[in-house]
């Protein structure tokens, strides 16, 4: 029987959807399957009691450039991206001091960001200059320098510099959590610098009207408009291998055949479960098992009886609020650090239609282990609630409910299966550390002929979380299309 599809993409997360839609647009017969009833994966949209949002705080699309803009442009739907600007509140508490808030208002210049950070850290002129030098050096790294720094961790880079002021150390450690979803001892300084450079050159940053789920739906609409097929609520149980190469996928009810399968289901589950270790060389299986997961994230939904949160985004940090190896270890034992960073988004600040009239919702959370069975969540949620009450006492009387407490188990449920102990609930995906990022990012072309990976784990680098997944979708679509053309040149389809 002839193959029905040229390419099957498993998973309609950002990476899988972008890749599938671009392949369809290039004339490749493409099938996209997802186990969930809606597309989006970790960026899936939800609707609860008239509120629309993501499951957890998600923010940050530069409006002028970057992978999202590029994907919509290549799909010919650029006018649909529709990113709304909003105000961004940076909250900082110096040691023993009080919270201070500095706001990036919509329309503010990018240079203002440094001034705001430095103001919020309460730096004296000398410290300001030292911090500015560090950030300027990172902004000016050339592509060649960045490649060389792929093997240098943030911690190592800071240590080599010698006398770096405490706040910038805290800033880079925090941004290792925030931008690379990893630990500063392990994340490469080049990844943080690349992300800063992309955001610095991308124009104002905002949130997509209708949410990230809507963005993914626009992308899968483009897939269908270009002749591709989308099946939701369709879990792939197995990737079929025949004669040492990929032959299609098997669901509970059906087998779909194609000579190329692109998996957005995560490298761990794809290799270890959907295909099976027996189809790979032992050393490759060892390499895959060793790829380090990103941090997890856990959050709470605060519902207010009236609009009380003034800004669209809240990032609250202290010099000491980052997760490092030691704090993560203690968290695993249920011991929460004294200081934690908070990340919050108010979707209806950007799009009033995302909340019932007169009401408001804030998604607020922090980083944790990626373990779907993690023991730390109850204590972390208690800490988030305590911090909210201390930071926003004027909003407390208007809290109607604190609900939607989600963490790595829920992340895994909408994205990848947990197939190794302590792994599966990553906020971003895999491969964010030295040795697995930048030029060492896992190859999207697997050693099994016809099998490719797409999404955060492989094929993209130098971008923040969702952007990395989209960047991978753009890159992997090109790699797969070329492979498809090569195959056509030797096999009649
Ligand atoms: C709590 C949290 C906060 C975040 N905040 C931000 C943020 O502020 N900014 C930002 O840029 N990014 C953020 N991200 C990260 C971003 O959402 C992810 O990096 C990105 O969405 C990952 O996309 P992906 O393509 O790698 O795949 P995923 O989103 O992991 O999607 C994988 C898809 O594959 C499907 N699938 C898996 N297995 C199967 C199977 N067997 N059969 C069929 N389908 C299958 C899943 O259902 C899913 O749809 C956040 C993520 C989380 C969890």
C-alpha cells in the first residue's frame, strides 16, 4: 500500500505546529496528530468561568522580530499575530529592605530597561557602571564569541570576571531560571546572551491577544488551509519501525503510514517509549537519557472581584531568589528557600475579552523541580500566597478565589509523558545546559532513518522557551523538507 502521507508530525505544540504548517505550505502531504483535544501543548489555551488564559503565566513576544514574527511571516499570516503591548512591573527587594516597583510602560524605549533594573536594585553610580559594563559586554558578543562561550556556564563566566556586583550576579542567576529555565551553574552564558540580544533587537515585547493557544490555533489553521490534516484527541501509542527505518505511527484505532515522522512529543518519550530503545544504538540511548531537563514551574490562579492588578506582567526578585543546585536539592526534600522569585501575568490587561467584565485574573508562580511526583508543591504554593499577601495587601480583600494550582504533573499531562524518574514536567523542555545547548543542542535528525525531533528539545537554540520551540519548528521544517526531496529523488512516492 502506498504511504498516505509524506510526513507525520506527532504533537501540536508550538514546534510541531509550526513545522507541520510550513511543510504543508511547501506542498508536503502532512498529518499532524495530538493527544489533547486542543492544540498548543504547554501553551494550550484554557477557558474557566469566563476567563481565558494559559494554564500558567506565559509572556513575552517581541513585536517586530524573532521566531514568532518569522513563523507567521513564512506562513503568510503575519497580520494575525496580533501582539498587544502592556506594562511590565519589575519588583525588587534589597537585602532587609522593602519591595520597590519599577514599571516599563507600553511604548517605552528598550534602553529604559537597564535604568529600571538599576533603579530597582538601588545601585550607586559605581555599581551602575560595573553592571552596565557586564550587560554591554553580553550585548556585544559576536556570533563567534557566543559559539566559544557555549561551553562556559553563567557561574563560571561570573567567577572568571572577578569582582561582579551582587545584584548583577543575582540578575544573571535569576535570568538563568527565567530565560533558560535552568540553573546558573549549568546554563551556558552564551544562551542567556543570545536571548538578551534577540529581545534587545525585537522591539517592544507583548502578549498575543486571545492568548498563546490562539496563536497555535492560527498556525494549525494555516496547516489545514494548505492541505495538511490535523487530528486532535489522537494519542500516538507507537512509532512504527520496519526494516530499520520509520514507517508511520500507530494510535489506539489506526495505523497511519509515512516514511518520515517528526516527533514533538519530547526526545525522552520518543526514543525510550514511542520508538523503543531496541531500535537505537546503546550509546545513543545513553546520550538521550543523559540530556538534562529544564526546571519545572508551578502556579496559582488568583481571581479578583474587580480589576486590582495595575500591570500586565509582574516579575519579583531579590538578590537571593534564584534557584541553584543546592536550593533545588533542598526543594526536592520539601524545603523551600527563604526567598523565591515570582512571575505573574494578567492576560486581560492585554486583551479585555479574556475576563468577564469587571473581573480580573492573575496567574502567579515560581520555578521548581520538573518532577511530576514532586513533593515540594504544597509548601511552594503556601509561600506564593504569603508573598502575594505581603506584596499586594490592597488586592487581598478582592480575592474571590485562589485556584488552578498546577505544576509539573499538569505540565506533563498536556505535553510529554514522564518516562524517566523525576523528569517530564519541564516548563521549557530538555537541553538547556552546557554540553546540550548552543552548538551542542541535540541533532533534530535522529540516527533512525526517517525520524526527526522538533520542539524545545532539538533544532533551535539561543531563544527563550516558547521562542526556542518556534525556532526549532522553522529550522526542522527546512531540514525535513530537504530530506523529503532527497527521498523523492531516489524513491517514487
Ligand atoms: C509553566 C510554564 C510557563 C511558561 N512560561 C513561558 C513564558 O513566559 N514565555 C515563553 O516564551 N515560554 C514559556 N513557557 C514555555 C513554552 O510554553 C514551551 O517551551 C513551549 O510551548 C514548548 O513547545 P514544544 O513545541 O517544545 O512542545 P510542547 O508544548 O511540549 O508540546 C508537545 C505536544 O505533543 C503532544 N504529544 C505528546 N505526546 C504525544 C503522543 N504520544 N501522541 C500525540 N501527541 C502527543 C502534546 O499533547 C503536546 O501538544 C512556559 C511553559 C510552562 C509549562
